[in-house]
């Protein structure tokens, strides 16, 4: 397929690489940041533009991979009759695109994507077209880059998935970042924790998280918890989070 990518951030870069690796032709990368758009275009062996007025109108599919809040602004005055146009946001209705074309939808990669990544991970894709034309094209495109594709059933379904994704990825990573900062302040090496991080994540493949909780909270080791909280007096933000999560673990039994 011939594809135009609008945006030059994380999703634009990783999906662009996936499309290229699958044999699709990227006709253009359009981004307001001229240097990021041209760097991505160079990597994808195509041309770039930094104004929507210069948009190439010859593609089969247009992927709008900009920040959620920017989608509305980017599509102002955009008209692509006959083309399939999608955005990549889980939390934005597909209908935001209804004045752009008669064939529109969402192409949501359920993965944490960073343009700096050196590998191309398998990315579960949830796609949904508003009509058969969009649905068929998106299905073909999704299957060409992913072994885990699903038709998502409506905006609310994707939004709910997104909430769950924030818990398992964004919040978890934030906890890693807090531990990293704590280790730095206390003179500990964060890398000692990497095997633990990996084991905890890998275990979810075989055991439900609700069945595999360990640690002082689930054991009700009150004295240990008190010692931890005493140490965390120097780190009030961490102390609050520790207390909140300890209570949550104990309530969920
Ligand atoms: N990253 C993920 O893991 C992930 C996964 C699934 C879905 N998504 C969705 O994919 C979309 C893009 O996410 P991302 O992670 O790729 O974001 P990102 O790396 O922050 O890139 C955002 C892109 O949007 C552009 N942009 C921001 N505001 C704009 C505006 N007002 N006008 C024009 N362009 C604007 C940025 O341009 P500048 O560089 O000039 O700021 C950049 O090209 C979002 O809807 C997000 O919800 C992300």
C-alpha cells in the first residue's frame, strides 16, 4: 500500500519502520517539526513536508500519529475523499475524522513505542474502520505488520483498554523511575533490581497477577512495613505512594 504518515514522533517512527519492513511504500512524512520529519523521511526512504498544504494526495492510507489533543487541529480543513484516514489514539473517537473522508477509522498499536528503540517489537494492533472499505484496508494493513491484530469494537472498548494499558505500562514504568531516583539518592545500584523487574513481568505469562503477589503487604509483615516507612520519612512522596499501594494490596485479597 502507499502510505502517508502525519507526525514524526514515536508512533510515526515505529509504525513507519514496520510498514517499510512489510514492503509498503511510504510516500511522505508530514510533521510540523521540519528536522524530525526529514530525519524520519530519510530513514523511511521518502520525502518530508512540514505543512499540511504540501500533503501528498496519492496515498491509499493516511496515518495521523500526532498527540491526542493535536488531532483536531491537524485535520482542520483536511479533505481526502476516497482515501482511508486513521489516527492512532486509543482515547479519541474515530468519528473525529468523519469530515475528512467517507472511509476513516482508528489504527491503535497497543504497545509502548519509542522512536529510539533499536528493535522492532511485535505490536498488537486494534483497528476499526467506519465502513467496509476502511475495515478491509485496515485489516490488510494490520495483518501485514502484526501477528496479533483485532478489530476493536467501538471507541469505548479502546478507551477501556487504554486505561488498563496505563496501569500496566505507564504507571509501572513510573514506579521504576521512582525506584531509580531513590537508589541514586541512597547510593544503591538500580541495576541490581533488573532481574526482579524481568521475573515479575515474565511471570504474568503463566500466572495471573492477582495470584502471584509477594512482599510485605500481602504477608501483613507489619514490622517490616513500619521499618520501610521509617526509612521513607526522608522521601515523603515515596512514603505516600508506598502507603497507598500497601493499602491497595491488602484490600485486594
Ligand atoms: N507512544 C506510544 O506508546 C503510543 C502507543 C499507542 C498509541 N499512541 C498514540 O499515538 C499518537 C502519537 O503518540 P506518540 O507517542 O508518537 O507521540 P509523540 O512521540 O509525542 O509525537 C507526537 C507528534 O505529534 C506532533 N504534534 C504535537 N502537537 C502538534 C500540533 N499542535 N500540531 C501538529 N503536530 C503536533 C509532534 O510534533 P513535534 O515533534 O513538533 O512536537 C509529534 O510529531 C497519540 O495519539 C498517542 O495516544 C502512542
